C-alpha cells in the first residue's frame, strides 16, 4: 500500500536476468536492490541501472525476499540453510542449519534496550519456528508446531504470531519461545500474517480469509465458503479500515477489517 502517485503507463528502465526464475520479491535500501533467485544466488543490484554490485552463492534456491536489518541480509534456502550476509559486499557472516526447507522470509524482533540482542525469526518445513541471535546466529529457542511453517512470522509486542500448516495461528512468547496461545483457523495457512491493532489476518487453503482477535485468542470473522472458490496462498496487505488479498481464483479481494464485509473484487 502506497500513497505515492504512480504513472498510468510506467516505462521500463532496465532488466536483469538471473540463471533461473525469481519467485522472491526484492528488498530496497537507498541505491541498492537485493533479490534472491532459484539459481541459488542472492544478488545486489544498482537501483537506477540494474548493474550487479555483487552476488552471494547459497546452497540452494531462494524462495522469499531477504530480511534487511542494519548492515546484514538474512535469508533461507530450499535446502534449509539460513544465512546472514553483509549488505555492503555480499560476504557471509554466519550460517545456521534447519532440518527442513525455508520457504518464507525472516522477521526481526528489535530489542527495547541496547543490551538485549535483536532476534531473527523464521519458519521451516521441520515444523519449527526458529529464533536466532542476529549478530552471532546462535539459536535462542525453537518452537515446535504440528506441520510446516511456510510463511513469515509477524511481531506483536512481546510475541511472535505465525500461521502453520497445522491450521492454527500460533502466538509465541519472544523471550523464551513458549506458547502463549493457539487459535484454530480451520485449514492450513501457507501465507504470512498481517497485523492491524490486536487483530491478525490470514488466508488459508480452504478458500477463506480469517481475522483472529489476539487479545481474546478467538476468531473474530471469516470470509469465504470452504465449498466454493480457491485457496488463498498470498498474504494480505492492510490499509486504513480495509485489507486486500489475492486468491488462486485470479481475483483480488478487498474486505472491511472490522467485520469482513466484501468491498470489491478485481479480476
């Protein structure tokens, strides 16, 4: 969601070709674009020209955008390896091995005091949410679910909120990785959680969009019919009073955040 004015017919400035397809979105800071490819490389490009600044060879395909926090990029691979890479020159800082592929992006829990470490969180197909120390890559804790963790965890105060392929929305204490709550959303959740105030929004595999009240730890509303339509694999964008999400039926859906009423669809 942006307030920027966009041209009706945007001109193509440049293209850059990698060795295989790109399924991950790009991350931008200043004059640099960072993007991963199915060819197993993480690339840094110049924003204005598309010229390559550096590339970093990982051990497998990169499916999701890297996390850019301070001077490092954090990214996982299909082989289950999670890397910290220096944004300046593409040098490896550290690596960590999960027991399953990493399909989603990481997120960062920024400490409230200078003495506490920043925490990097990501999900894996080993059924776990992993929490690492940002500087060292040391494991702080893991949280076990009952199926794959495919999407990106969200940060909500002292908790991480993540959807699982076990059909539950998990609320996890950032300090120690202990469960603070679990809400059944009705079907497995492949996308990432979007937050607005104390509500979490996700789509799931059985064709519904779900709003969960995090304080009450209960489903506030659902939109869609399990018997009709197609799965929601994408992640919602939230704006004032509304949310927008794409479906595998080829439509964008815009709903009221308050009650899930449909505002419009776009083919």
